[in-house]
C-alpha cells in the first residue's frame, strides 16, 4: 500500500495498521467470501457490485457546468448606487465549494450597511449565499428564473471534491489561494451538517480506477487534510478489474435533498423568493435593493459579459436504487466514468463536453456510460 501526500506519522501508522490487519486476515481468507478480505476504512460490509443494464435505467439527464479556466469569480463591483457582488463560475465543483465561495462573497459586503439584499439565482450558490447573509442579519430576497430543482445544481452528481473548477497554469496563484480557502470553509460546513440526515450528506469510500498509474489530482495534493484514508491500493487490496486503484474517504451530497432543505431553512429565516427572468444587466440593476449578489452560474456570461465563462455539458444515467452499494467509483472506463450510490437511485456518469451548449440527452453517450460501467462491475472480484 502506497500512501499519497505527505507521509505523516498518522498515515504511516494507518498504513502499518492496515497491513497488519490484511496479514492477520490472510490465514483465514479461504473461509471467507473474497470481498470480506478487503480492508475497507469506512464500511464494515463486503463489496457488492451494482447491476448494470439498459433495462434498469430510470432516467437520463444533462446539465451544463459553468466553467472558467481562470477559476470562479468572487468580487465586488460598483454600478452607480448599486453594489454587485459576484459569485459564479464554479465548473464541476460548485456543490463542493458552495458554502465556502458564498462565505467569501458575503465577506465582500464588509463595511456595507446591513439591510435588504437581493440574491439573483436560486441554485446552490444563491441559496448558500442567501443563508449566510441571513445569518449576518440581512433581509434577503432571491430572484431567480429557475427554482433550485430546475437549476444545474440539481443535476450535479454531488461528490465532495473540488474538481474541474479551473485550469492549472491558467488560473493565477491568487485564485488558487481563494479556491483553497473556499474548499476548507465548505468542507467544514458540510461536515458540520452531515450528522443530520435531512441535509442528504454522508461519508463514503471513493475508489479511483485506472488503466494507467494515477497522478494525484490538484485538490488531493494541495488539500490533503480534507480527505482521509487516502492510499494507492495493491491488486490484492481491492476487488476492481483494473491495475491501478486509489482510495479516499469523502462526502457525498444528494443535491435534491440538500437544496430542498436549505431552501426551507431560507424560508424559515424569513427569506422571500421571486421567480423572474432578467433579460440583461440593466434589469438587475433596477432592483430596489442596493446590495445585489450575482449567483447566476452560466447566466453571468450574458448578464455580465464574461467571455471566459464556458459550458461543459455532462450527462448522467440513473438506474434503479440498490441499498447494498455504499461506495463510489470514478474512472476505469474508456471515457468519463463514475458510479455514485444515492438513496433513490444509482447514478452513472458521465460526460465532459467542453463548449457544448446543447441540453438534449445523447443515446450514444448513454450507451457508452452503460458499457463502461458494466465492464467494471460485471468483472468485479466479489
Ligand atoms: C453532470 C454534472 C455533474 C456534476 N457533478 C458535481 C459534483 O459531483 N460535485 C460538485 O461539487 N459539483 C458538481 N457539478 C457542478 C455543480 O453542479 C455546479 O458547479 C453548480 O451547480 C453551480 O451552481 P450555481 O448555483 O452557480 O449555478 P446554477 O445551479 O446553474 O444556478 C444558477 C441560477 O441562476 C439563475 N439564473 C441564471 N440566469 C438568470 C437570469 N437571466 N435571470 C434570472 N435568473 C437566472 C438560474 O435560474 C439558476 O437558478 C456537476 C455538474 C454537472 C452538470
């Protein structure tokens, strides 16, 4: 077992502990199911393979990730007597970063007189911004074209991992600092809520599957303290039919549950919601509130002329639920491939189609997602 990140004393001890555990299991391995021999850091249950087939599909959806190679925008801008604070462009990590990025946005209001605030956008960034503003004493109205269940935020797969948020080498060092700050705050906030089942947040083992050796992603290199039980596994330490497997434990957020709950929290704290589509920036600036938070995701491209904002289309296939599945897999296919278990469905991904504004479901993408996931799970050693 190769531990990633800094070989801290804690990691070395954990590594030794699991090696010892595996060695002591060796003698009785033949008396157990094969999967019972794999040391799992979180679940005490053997691995179960999800059943993948076309006739188990319950729904297929798509969404457009609001991506900026330079990274997301949190900044304050003055338009005559209106102060606009932007909070948009979180790519494939907006659920993950929501509380943290929104905390940075609220921090931008420092020095302003606390009163009435408008939040434009009712996705995860709008709702978390609104909640944090309420906690700071503001009276908040959310103005939005789509309520959260129709926003991209309700399409997001929900793994807690700030991935595909910016392009390394394009984003500035200052942005990287902002990103890490947001990730740490967001991790704290989600973990704090994870004990309450009404928020739809849980911890799960994540397995990254590869046909080639895997480099650690930026967030695992730069934020190792936010992920536990991180290790490269040897073939006898996992059941997956690929040579390279990396593991970590992180959170999984069920967007529909989470969004509904924080919307309810927003109403309970006296918030108001107005369904409204803004055709342009002047319409936003004509709102009655002088403090306006721009949480319009991809909408910010046209509303605030951000030419760096581009869509990344993603397609997800939902299968019948299977309560026996309690881990995530990422990778291992011929294209973007992942499997996340949810209470109401097994989610299979995915796709990553840069600059594709279309929103229709593509049958060939569905077929590829099914074929790739089936190849993994039909060949699992369970
Ligand atoms: C397939 C897929 C998988 C993903 N997986 C993950 C994941 O595993 N983990 C993760 O952290 N993130 C994931 N994401 C990314 C995440 O979903 C987004 O980063 C996040 O939802 C962006 O939130 P938002 O609130 O900024 O935008 P949105 O949810 O798009 O909300 C924007 C809001 O602004 C409103 N709006 C826009 N324009 C106007 C206008 N002109 N007038 C009025 N209102 C307007 C919209 O109606 C909407 O309510 C995934 C995304 C996709 C598509």
